[in-house]
């Protein structure tokens, strides 16, 4: 799995939130709910933290997304978290905290960089990660949270239990560098693995994921998509937009965009688009349903 999270550090032990509770004042307003009565995503402030995070976490896992409007990676991660929260139908609640408007909450929670995601269960932080993480990784992290807390998704799933199989130390090292945001080290580590095991699927996906994140690190998602919309024949703009779409949980649209580019270009531009798409296939992984459809569409476009 791309950028596999280390369970021992991500769900190491509960950290009490007494300091956070002390800064929060509960209000008499009712808790927010969706139209069908199920809460999935809420905005939280210092005034509502006690009620919406601490009290709610006594019954339901709460995942806090510490974000800011100026944070590019936050714009990549937040839509993924919101999508998964809605898909899980209230099995856990996503609490969004703007760090600029709630600086004391962020400081009390030990936030050192954003996006920062922290899982709260029964009043304590039980897991966390920092940085924009691919949807597949977020899904695996959430499954661990649901498994550990006994929470159930609407389909009856509670996440997959760890397999117990010992991981390849080289893959663990590469994944650790990826999670820390040390993309150069992660890329080198995955390349070293592939030098001795050219067809290793985990390393192949990991390397493609690192390269994707390196390309997208400085992109503003909204501006990138707007530029691509305004410049359909700009190869660079289209490739960047596809990167954003894959990272924000829309692989089918990302693949469709580049297949369309392949049909409209020739020569070096066409080959560049083709190779970029193959890299996105690797980053998404063989389990992504949209890959098979896009591969067929690419073949038709080429031949």
C-alpha cells in the first residue's frame, strides 16, 4: 500500500485532551445534524469543542481535520476526508478546525504542521497523521480506527484487522520517508527496492505515489483546475489538473482527462500524456476500479 502508515506510531496510545477541554466552553445550542439526522462533517470552534468533539467522542470516534484556507495540501486532503465521512454514514464524525481562527486549540493539540489529522475516542487522541495523504491510505487509517473502537459503517464493516504479517523493512523505511514528507528519500528508497525486485507491486505504487506528491506539492487545486478548464490544449495544465483530481479522490475524471489529451495530441506531447497516465495508474493501484476502464480507453485512443 502506498505510504503505509506505521500502526505503532499512528495508533500508539491515548493522549488525554484535558488541556483542550479547559479551553472550551460548551454552548446550549443543539449539536449539528444532516437532513436525515446523521452527523458526518461539522465545523468546530473553541466554543463548541467540548460538546462536538469531547462529548461526542464518548460514543462515536471523532476525526479532527486541522486546516487553513491558505494551505495547499489541506485543499487536497479535506475533500478526501469529507468524502469518506459521508460514505461511512456517521460511523465516525469529521470535525474541521480552522487553525487561524482557533490557534489555541491547535497549540493545545500539539499541531506543528498542517494538514494535521487526529482521531479522538472517549476524550483522548488515539491516532494521528500529518500531511496530504492519498485516499487509499486515509481509508486504511480509518479502518484501523474503526477496528480499534468497534465502530460500524452502514454496510456493517468495521475496518480490516491487521494481518499480522511482518512487513519488509525496506518498504517500511520508504513508507516512513513518504509519510514524513521526505520525498527525495522515499523516491530513492523505492527505486532501490525496484532495482532488486523490478516487479514489486507495493514499491511500484509507492514510487508512483511519491512522484505524484512531488509534482502536486506546490499546486493550488482550485487554480490548477481553473487553468486546465480555460486552456484545454495546454498539456502541462491538463497533466497538473489530472494530478489534483487523483489526489482529491476523483481518479475516473483524472484518467478521462488524460485519455482525452492523448486523442488530441501527437508526437512528443502524446507520448508524454501516455506515460503520465501510466504513472497515475501505478499511483492509484490495481484495485482502483477506474484503472481497468481507463486502460481500455487508452488502448482505443492509441490504436
